[in-house]
C-alpha cells in the first residue's frame, strides 16, 4: 500500500511560511494578535457581533488610562478584557435547558436588560425568552418555574461561567489577577451581582472596569453613544463604581471614549493599546496552551461534544503519523483539529442538542459553522493556511459538502485528514 502520496511528499519537503505560529516555534506573532482574534468566537457564544470583546477592551483600557493605572496592571487588565467571556460556553447547555429556548438570543438580550429590577423590563424579557414556541400551558409552567428559581439559577449560571473562565485564563498561563478579574466580572458595586455578592472595593478593580466597559459597548452598538453613557450614569452606584463612570463620562466629553470602534478598525486599535513595554510573543508553548484552552471552550458548549476537539486531534495525529508526515506537520494538524469547530460556538444549543431531525433553517445555521471557523482563525497572522484547512472539515470529494462546496481537486491532503478524523470522532461519540 502506498501511504506516501505525492501530496504527503510535498508536505514533508515543503518549508512552511516563516513566522507562522500554526507551524513554527520561532514565531514573531504577538499573544494579543492570537487572543484578540479568538475573542471573536467568545462574542458569538454571547450573541454579540464579532468584535465585542475587542471593542470592550479598547473602552476599558481608555478608562484605565484615565484612572492613571500603571503599565504592569494595564497589561493584566488588557488580557482580562479580551478573555472576559472565556467561560461563556460552559453554561450554554444549562441555560438552554432552564429556558427551553434559544440561549444565544437570551444571552444577547439580557445585556440590554436591567434584570436586577423587578418590573416591566424584566417581565418582558422573561415573556420573550422563556419556552418560546412551546404550547401555552407548557410555557406558563416553564415561566413559573423560571421565576421561582430565578435568583438561585442566575447565581449558579454565573458561577459556572466565571469559574470556568478563570480556570481557562490560568490554564493559558495568565497571572492570578487576570483570572480573578474574569471570576468577578458579574459583581455589582452595590453587592447585587453574582456569584459572591461582593460590593464596593471587595470587587477587583479590573472586574469593575470590565463590567462597565462591556455594558458601554453593548449599548453603544445597539442604541448609540448617548444611550450608552446614559445607562452608565443610571446604573452608577448600583452596578458600577461611580468613580469609573465619572472617568468614562469625562473621556466621552472630550471625544476620547468612542473613537476607533468601527467594525474593521477595532482590532487594529485594540492591538495598538496593549502596553508596549510588556508585549508578549506567542512562543510554541503558548500557542499550544491557547489551542488547548479554546478546544475546551468549544467542547464545553454541549454535553454531546464533550472532548470532541481533542478526539479529532488524536485521530488527526494518528492518521498524520500513519502517513509519515513530519513532526512539524503533525503538530500543525493537531492545532487545526483542536480549533476546527470554533465556529460551532455560533450555533444555539436548541440546534446542537435537538433530539430530532433538524429543519432546513436549522441545517442552514449548522452549515455556517465552518464559515465562522474561517472568519475567526483567518485573523491570526500566520494562521492563513490553518484556517483554510480547518474550514474545510465538512467538504466532500464529490462536492456535496459545505460550506464552499469544494471538489476533490480543491481538497488537500491535510483537509482530507481532518475530515476523516472529524467523522471518525463523531461516529465514535454518543450524539442526538
Ligand atoms: Fe464541524
Ligand atoms: Fe467537528
């Protein structure tokens, strides 16, 4: 049997593109370039437009600058802002089961709701996000259950999310203040937040800045500049540290709060605000840890994909070794496999966990996930080739795959390895 195809021989001969963290250890790619690109996946899980974390990061760093924060602290805050939603996928399945409805839509809209106040706003939120589409009596029953357990369940959901987020930051190798900041993101100035009900100075300063920044970003994108600053003032002293709100208002007044937040520019501006003195390069070990951490985020979305990314990685490594690929290419294939389903973070658990055949519309949503994989990974310098391969994992030789409908001559050996590894792991797993 000829295992060494011309394609394999090419792979072994070929020198990869220089400075590619996808392939080579001596990368000159910055950590911030990788983390900011991957933060787009976290945005999708939270129902936010891609770039939410990056824009929140820009706003937060401006507030920190206005407060006179030192460089070392700014470096930690910078990564805490980019990774604030690292735990976002860990409560998706639970939230979907509590609401019996689309959890991404619920996550998206809760950010525009003052859920701490019982009133028309929170009632309207419940009516439009709980058991939508279920028969009337089932809906009423679910609404009553949700209302009765609202506080305990909300606290638990935040707890799961913030603990997982903090543990991911630690796993990547960020210092403890970054992990703590992510852990306390949802605490409120007046003690009404979760998970620990911390108040005032008990809440880490980073978390206070992050909570204010993300709210400013959400209202800016959905309602505009004036409503964004209005909501910050309205919640000052309840949700937010009044001193930080004053700093944001002062920046706003001088025209320095919102500049450079446009869709395409935001990532460039966010990369520029990372303190120069403490910029980190992504060495081989870091790229490895980040890939593993994001595989964990991807797999935490649904209990049915538990360990899928690692399973595909193991299979891809096995096949690559069997085909006698070089160790450098085996590493490359493992990374592509760990990240191949990152676009799946855009798919609601109503679809991922549906115990029946999917409708056409639902299939259309599923078929977009490799597109999002490409859109997220292509932003990382040096990941151009890896993003192309990862995005092709549902293509088929006869052109019937998705989402680019490639034919056999457009599918490289690496793409074929990844596709087989993906199908192998999916068939071996228990799924609906
Ligand atoms: Fe997939
Ligand atoms: Fe997959």
